[in-house]
C-alpha cells in the first residue's frame, strides 16, 4: 500500500468515526477505484452501505470481496463474509455456490496431504448493524486528489488448480461444501483476551480461524499460537473427550464454528461429510503425533497414510489401567494428551519414568511378541491412539529405521527390567 492510499484510508476512517457516512463512502470508493486489490476499503464500502440502509448494494459489494478473497486462496475469510451476505439476504446463495465450486474436491490432489491455507491479509469482518445511521452532509476536508493515487492494474484470476487445498473442505464435493457452509457453520466473533474454549470442559464445536490469532494454554501455560486458517477443537468434537486446552483470542478474532449437533444433522443427509471429517480428524491427530514422536518420523508418506487409517482414538480416566503386566500385547498406544505411570506388580522392581505426550506404550511386547512387561496406568485424563498389533508390525516395523529403533528400545528396557529383578533378589537396592 503506497503512502497516498494509506493517507486516504486514514482520512476516510476519520470520516467514518465522526459518523459522516456518505463522505466516508465516497472516499473509500475512490480508494477502491484506484487500487482494486484494496479489499479492506471494499469491505468498508459494504459496511457503510448497510448502515445507510442500502442492503442490495451492500450485498453486491460483499459478493465482489468474497470473489476476490476466494481467488486469492483466502477461503475462510471468504466464507465468513458469505455468512454476512446471508444475514443480509438469505436468498443470496450464488456467492457461496461459487466458493464451494472453487474449493471442492479436486481428484488430482492427494487427500492425505495436509496443506495450510495461504496467508491472509488483515481486514475487518464487519458486524452488521440493525438500523441505518443518520447521514451527515458536512464534508470533511480531504487534501488528497484522485490523481495522487497510483492506479493498479487488476491481475486476472488464477486457475483453479493453483488454489490451495483446504483441510476437510477440499475432500468434499461442491454440494457437500455448500451443505456445510449453509447448514453446519456459524461465524462467531471474540474480542482480544476473550476465552473461546476452556480446558476440561465438554467440547461442542470445532473452530476454524477466519481472522486474527489465538493462544493455546495448557494448565495456564502458553504452549502454542494459531493464525488465520488454523483449526482447533476437532478432537473434543469428534472423540467426545473434554477440551484438552484453553484457547484465548490474542487479537480480535472471527472464527467459523462447526457445532456438533449441526454436523450430526448434516452427516445424516450427506454421509460423505462423515468420511471426510474422519479422514481430516485422523490426519490431524497423526500430524500432531508426528511432531512429538521420533519413532514415527522415518515413516514414508504411504506408511503414514496407512497408519492414519489403522488407528482408533481412545480416552482413559485417571487411575484407569491401559496395559496390564503379564498380558498379551494386542495393540500399541500412542499418547496424545496426558501422563501415564509405569510400574511393576513387585514394588522391588521399581518404577519407570512417567510416559508423556508423544510416547508409545506396548510397542515392545508387540514387536518382540512377549508378555507385557509393566503396567501402564493413566495419571490424568488421557487421549491416545490405539494401533492394533498386526497393523503396527506391518506398517511401523515394516520401516527398517523404525524397526531398528523399536528393537533397540526393547533391548534396553528388557535389560533394565532384568537388572532390577537381579538386584531385588540379592537385596541390593541400587537402581
């Protein structure tokens, strides 16, 4: 944005702040005419038109902004503005239909690869005012002439294949995308510092960030930040587990919420949405786990896809036994959230360090096909991925690097257990 445009926007904003709607409208129109890609100015035009009571003109302007955001790859921002359009005119579905057609499944794309949405510009998502404001005729002095603005040529829209693949949505058909947008999604705005979801509470919705940024807190400690285009809350929504973290607005935030009840009704009508949602959920879980578990990092893309299809998510309450010493290893558990204690029936054998997020449990008994060597108990609410023994041996141990890692770990643990047993027999308390 050049200095002339920036000054012009500042003056137009001053007019708007003073309630001088018509003069502000004209100045934002001058900016939009000179710089077609200045979508913030175009959104202001639509917002002012709503306040002036010119709803039809506002819808037309919003639709143009949606088109441009969509062609820039800014799917969630375009989607949020579609909700504004439908608030103004529930019959206006053409814009959402076009958005759905642009971002629906492209069969050439790999459904197993998670791609982030393109970076989004900063521009406000307006809150619709119920009644038009008084129009003041006083003109605020503007010292920038139209000739001072550098006119920019508008770039042609990119080909559809160049648009980013949006997680979840790009694996749906156009009809399914439209059904989600119309029947299972709502825009929710939060002010900076406002809590969006709270750790430990039941999860009733999944969210995508359309504008702004959030912080993620675990036990009051910040562990991550998320930006426009990111999802959160899908685990609580789909697994039924309590919220695993608190998410708080870092800036003013607009989210797209997908409530559980609405998604359930939609899935009953469109079974393909359930398939896509489960695939999205599995890929998200696996992506989270891959960042924390070195064991899985050597897996090839094909092996990761196979692993994502093989696991089941499961939850455990505090003091619930996950693996029992002496039992048969029928599955491997990959710890996503929570902490587990590891101990032997015989206290003299000692205990192992707690298992934490990213750790595996049961992999030794499955790999070596031996009885489970120690009991694993949840110390707090736990979420884990359960991989059946046969699938773990075929997929994970099928990779030479991970197989070597598991066998080395098995040798170390078995040696440690044997040493502890010997020390217990001789009365030596050294560890």
